[in-house]
């Protein structure tokens, strides 16, 4: 309930930024300005995750690292949005709906069966996905799936309010440094 309340307050507080980003994307590439994608939630359930669109309309709906020459699909503003993680702001709506939390493993794509098999084996699938997580602050786009799941399992075994606060503070530092983002 606390996460939903904080998400609601942040949505209201950041609504001017939401508007500016939506207008910027709309001017560059038209509507829609939001991107929705089927993601894996807690206990291997599925939900639609919301993000600001950073790729052109004709981009295949696959993970960016699977695209050949992904930079050809990236909007001019998309690179900045991704490096600053501003494309993730609409995840606040997922938190408000109870589909995500602020801290947890990042929700896998619906077709990332290899990652989900590892998460199920490690028990990580029992966690509600998060806006940020222990794996993200320790590598973001720059780690193997095995290493990502090891970080997520560590988080599962050591969860606490203090650990969550540490992860959130580390996330701000990582975003400000724009570290370990490939696209």
C-alpha cells in the first residue's frame, strides 16, 4: 500500500515532466508516446508494462540487444531518455496498479524463457518485479543472465527496508553517472 501511495504522489508531482516528455516524443515521431510491452510479473504471471517510447514506430518488438544496428531505430531523444532512465517513469503506473514495486528484479520480457527458467530455479520468480533492483545497480545492461539471477537471488535472501533504501540511493547515483547503459 505504501508503494502505491508513493507512486501516486510521484505521478502527480512529476506530471509536468510527463507532459514535456510526451510532447517531445510526439513532436519527433507522433503518437503513441507510450510504449506497452507484455512482461513477466510475480509467480510467472503477465502484465503490460508502460514506458515512454524511445524507438521509432517501425521497430520490431524485441529486446534492444537482439536488434541488428539498434541505433537506427532509436529516436533522437530516445538515447537521453534511456541513459537517464526517464523512459521508465511510466512504470509508476504499474507500481500504482500493484504490478510492480520500487525495488525488485526488473520484469523480464514475455519471451525471455531462458531468464525465467533461471529465476524459477532460484526462487526469484516469487518476487514482485521492481523499477530498480540489486542487479541493476551492479551492472544494468552489462552482465550475463547468470550473474543477473545471482544478484536477484542475493536480494531475495537479504531483503529489508534498509537494503531497499540502499538500492534506491545507488540507483540515483547510477542514473546520474549514466553508467553501464548500452543503448
